[in-house]
């Protein structure tokens, strides 16, 4: 078929059998909903949960002799410039002294948690996010990594997963090599779009040659995995321009690719107010863009992991999903399901035991707590049995696209059909739409339902109709 990309309708795009794009069904079920990086979601955390609750939780783990490796997350909030699409918790400043002060407090928090987890401080996974982690200098990163190793025991490089998010505009080939020497073995590059007009519209000018040079540098430095982030639905994007970006990314052959839907929420995120509504693609075009991304990536051999994520068949994510070991947390999909997540820095969220806890969102509040020799936790939640059951169900559906109802009954003292009688009735509507099948043992998501997995999981979310929250969510597709 000799048809230009911009005219190719979504319904005609060839897709891999594991995921099926159905534009009519997506339009029918389009609504706002959580991404389920946690359950309950962060908007349900309360100030009734304090750092003392976290201390009590860790003491309980110590008493039970918990020995699973931990996962660590460090939030570096600083950026040199603002990208208009960004919805992250960030601080845009060229005043490098702010990072000096921040690092001092961050190290103090690391020491507090290191003492708290003494005896069970094995680390299997580490992730630096932001902001822009490479806002830190080589020397600052050296000191921070040395400090982490002082308080936590890292797994060998061949076993542990130690990743960092990198803005290619902020690093050189030499910096990439230095990061590898500092212990990082996975690297994630923000790209979003290669088209110069799109980059200009979102205030992120990033030459293609610059990005490709950093990918090559990461390969030469021996990173185990290179990931790329893309966004569809940005201002000035067209079907033709995003097709060109996809072609270039596929040619670069990263191990993982995340393709995010741009959620335009200017009432929540001030930088987005600089994006003109008339520059955004029409909703029908966004759906065609999504279909094109799925088609091109799966045709190129990438496995659809779920939500926005794709990976080469030999990548750890794809292998973990095949083996039923995939997990989802605040950093997205992960291979470390058994790990408690301990997070550091302003706004960072930890998941330890049956609790979630979040740090203060402003620097002043973060610093004030640490100056009192207290962890900067300002809110969180302790999960009840109902939360744990529903979290497990949502995790398995998000990661495996299927659920053994018997396995839930074996893990918890319930009859699935009785406990979730209301949910099973609601699910019948999705069964009728061809999104999943239900038999006496399994709830299985169909290829058509995989793109709408958030809608399916929302049936099990008992918080959605309780109080405010949904207005903060992005569209499920």
C-alpha cells in the first residue's frame, strides 16, 4: 500500500497480536484515571501518617528479620531550563549553590535511613530521577555515590540495576563514561521528539546528532541497557514528524522505549500554560499517533510491556514479564517485585512494608524537618487488608494482563466471587466489549483490552468514588 503516513487511518495499521488498537473502543471508554504506580494512589495519602509511622514500619521489618534487597530512589529536582510539557516536581535555576545546599540535606537524609535500615541495607536497585540528575557535577555525583555506599551495600554490577535519567543536552561522551565508572549500568535519555519545530514549541532544543552521540557513548561505556523517552501529542507534532522520529529511534535500537501521551493540564502545571491549545494535535490525530507508535515499534521487534513501555525481547523487562516477575512502582515497570522502595529527596515517595510515605514537596519544609533530625515525611498511608488485596490484583493485571482468582483466595481469607461480586458484575460490561474474558479460574485481558488496562483496573479501585481526586488524573488513553 503506497499511502503517506499522515493519511494512514489508525484502524488500518498492522499490529502485533499481543496488543490490538481499537480506536472506537478507546473513544468510547476514554476517561480520567490513575496510572497505578501505587495503590492506593498518592492522592489518597494523608497527613495522619507521619515519619513516626515509617519508623514503626521499619522496626517491624527488623523484628521479622526481613532480608530482601532494597530499591533506592533519589530525586534531584533541579533543571537549567524548563520544558513546557513537564509535569515533574522540579526547580528551574541556574544558581548552582542551591544544589550544594540540597546535597548536604540529602546526605543527612540518606544517613538517617541508612541507620534505620542497618542490618538489612542490601541494595539490588537504584534509580536517580528528577528534574535533571546530571545537573550535579562529576565531583558532586562522586561524593553522593560514595555516601550512598557508606550506608548501603550495593549488589555486584552484574546483578544490580543502577539507573540514571539523563538529559543529553547536559552531558558529554566523557560524562557518560564517568557515570558508568560511578556505578550506573542503565541509562535513560529524554528525547520526546526529534523534530526541530516541536522542540522549539516545548522549549527543548536538542539536536538529533547530540542524542545519537550519547547513545553511542553509552554503548561504548558498557551500559547494560539504554532507554529512550518519547511523547506523542505535543504541540506542532504531525503524523509525518512523529513517523520520522520513530524511524530514527528504531535505527538507534535502544533496549527500552517509553512512549508517553502528553497530558495537557495547564491548570495544574504552570509551564504548560506556555503551550497554545491551537498548536496541539486534534484528539483523533493523537489516537492515530498512538496507533502508529505501537505499530512501528512492534513491527521493529519490540515487545509491548504495558501502558507506555516497550522493550527488546532479551531485555530484563520483557524476560521478567514472560516469567511473571514484573512489578510496577513509582518509576514505572520494574523487575524487583520483592523489594521495599526507600526514596530520598524532596517530594520522593517510599513504599515500605504495607505503607507508602511521601517527603515534603518544598525545599523549605524538607530542610526544616531534617534540621529537627527528623525524616522529612509529611504524609502517607498504612494499607489495610482490603488495600493489599486490591493492590495485588491491580499489580498483576498491570504487569501480566491476567489474574488467577484462586491465587488471591490462597493469599487472603476471602472467596473472590463473594468479595468482589459487585466488581465482577461491572466487569461484564468490559467482557461484552471484548476487553477481557472471565472463567472459573482466570481473568484474562484480551489484546484489545491491553491498551485500556487502566479502565479494567479502575473497577477494583474502591477509592475512585470517595471524595476528590479524579480531576487530577490524565486520560486513560
